[in-house]
C-alpha cells in the first residue's frame, strides 16, 4: 500500500524532536512493508531569519526509505494566524503535486492533527478525490484553546475524512461531545514507542544508594511539576537517599528552581535541562520510577517510553494515562492532588520489588510496539479503501 503522511508539525533542524512520533510512525509503516512518503510545509519563525535563503524552496530527502519533501520558507505573518494557515495550505498543495509527479499517486493519505494537516488533506480530497484519515493528538481541544476561526475548518474535515483516529478514547469523547465530530468516524489507536531504542538495560537499573524519581516534559504549568515538587517534599524532604530528576526546559524553570529552594529540596532535585532522545533513554533507564503529574495529556508518549524500559510509572488521571497505566505497570492518582501523588510515590518506593521490569516491558510491547500499532492502522487503511 502507498501511504502519504501529512504532519502538522515535524522534526526540523531547529526543533529536532517536534513531531518525532509522526516520523517514527512513518518509519514503522515502511518497515511493515508499505511505500511511505511525507510532505511537510516547513515555515520557520522569523527569529531565525539571518538573510540566508530568504526565498522558499522545495527540499527532497530520502529519510531511511521514507520519501520526504519539504517546502522550506518563513512565517512572514506571525501575528496573523489565518496567514500561517494559508501559507501552509498553499505550500501543501504544491508539495502534493511535486510528490505525485516524482513518486506516483498514494492510495491513501494519513494526516496528523486536524489543524492543519487535516485541513490540507481535505483540500487535496476535494481537488483529487484522494481518501484520507486524520490522527488527532492536540491537547488544545480539551483545554478549550481552539479559536472560532479554527473551528470553522472542522466541519469540512468531518465531512471529508474517512476516519478520525484519536490517541485516547477520552480525546474521542471530547471531539464528539464538544466539537461535533460524528462518533461513527472516530477510532482509538494509540501512539507508537520504539521498543528497540527504549529497552531494558541492567547496567543502568540502579543509581547506587539512591532511589530516583524521574520525569521528562516541557517545564510549563500544565505539566503539573509544582504538584510533583510539593508531593516529593512532603514525603522525602531531607532524605538524601531520594532524588527527583527533571528533564526538559521551558518558561517555568526559574520559578520551579525557586520553589524547590523554598520547599527545602534543592539538593535533592536535579534539573537535567533539554534532553535528546538518547539522553531521555539513559536517564529513564537509570531511574527507579517515572512520574507524570500532568494536568492534561491526550496520551503520554513519555509514559510508554518509560514502560518500554521496564520502569514502573505514576501518572495522573488526566485524559491519556488512564489507557496506559494498569496494575502491572504502575499507579494512577487524581490530577492536581498533592497528597494522593505523595502517597503513591511513597507506596511505590516501598513496593518497588513487586514490579517486574520484564512484564512491564512485555505489556508495553503488546499494546504500543510498532507491530501492534501498524497492524491496527493497516486494518483502518484497508477498510477505507474497500469502501
């Protein structure tokens, strides 16, 4: 089958981790035997503009067997949201024609995020009658951050898409209940984890004489790190055998460093800074427990990365983790609840030997591996093409 991927965001030189899971899914589909291509309108922020390559241009790349075509340019109108959408759509149509001329027509299009990959797929469907599905990932729907002008695109997508895939059942409920998406076209399929990259590593299973809780996220309010700090302080303050590792960076870092100082846990909290994927894997493998204290998540890719490493997890009931965490691999707590999170952290420390890394990883493979997810996607594609 020939599948064309249209991501709404994708790894770039400036943001190499942006949309990395879209790329990984494209690679997984290729390994499953499909012909796979990607088109991505890449418009950079003007803050990176240095009078080099002022004009937009098309760039071809063979990304490990996935034919990838980008139209690189600049977001000339950062304060006019409609303008970026128009640039993205115009570039996308150019890229689709370029792709077809070089690689032939795809059988089906798979867009990632309705805004604006799904909008572009809708335009291509109307122009070329090419069937498409969309996987929705964005937390913006749950957080009521969709603007009225963006909502105007959704009805056209619902009428044109063969399926709307959501990365959690909760997100599907939100799209149906609050944004008018017909339930009959919604299908839940989780994200993929690279179980070869994220794996068990016995040599890194323990930091000597320390019990380590680890989390990786952007340092923003919505990630709930202020809740995690208070929970950690309430149970482990001055216990120098317990540490909290924080991977990532963001607007809240200075405030969080100050909060750690005020709580008296600065010597126990390690800010690791922005991490690449190899570093994420390394730190997770060396920690004892992974904690995700988010106020909302559509899924929680970092959770399944930790599970693939055989690590037990603690997460909040915030939308996505409810469909990841089970009795084999961890504990769920209410979001925004310091005492519940603190109690779970202590409970897991006391019962850590009851969690079997091999069983945790095997459960993860059965549900979230490339083979498990591409099998489900393949069935969706076949169903769409049969109709």
